């Protein structure tokens, strides 16, 4: 798994830009993420490589705007109990 595995697909982004609702976007993005292997194991590896430094997820959306970062953050909290802080 690569870090860009968490990015929404080009098709999903295109559909959203062409009027797909936020609810349907979230449903489809969650299905995409559910196809990935163990997210927790991936972030454990990332944390080890970061050697105590913060791990940052980036997106071009404004801080509080609807985007995949928020959905991914919710998924990580729901599955593993870790809260991701938005900066």
C-alpha cells in the first residue's frame, strides 16, 4: 500500500465535480478505503519511518471544507480509536 492509496479515484473526483452529492461521495470513498488492506499496519510503518515526527495528510481543500481527509480521519477513529487533528 502506498500513501496515495488513500486519495480518491479520478473517477470519484470527476463525479463529485459534476454534481455527485457529498453523501454519495462519502459512501463511494468508504468503499474504496474498505478495499485496502490493514490501514493500522500501514500507519504503524509510517510512524516508525517518521521516527517521532508528525505524519501529515494533505489535500488542496480548505481546512474545514468537505474532503476525503475528514472521511479518512473518521474511518481511522471508528476502526482504531485514533483521533486525527486538523491543522
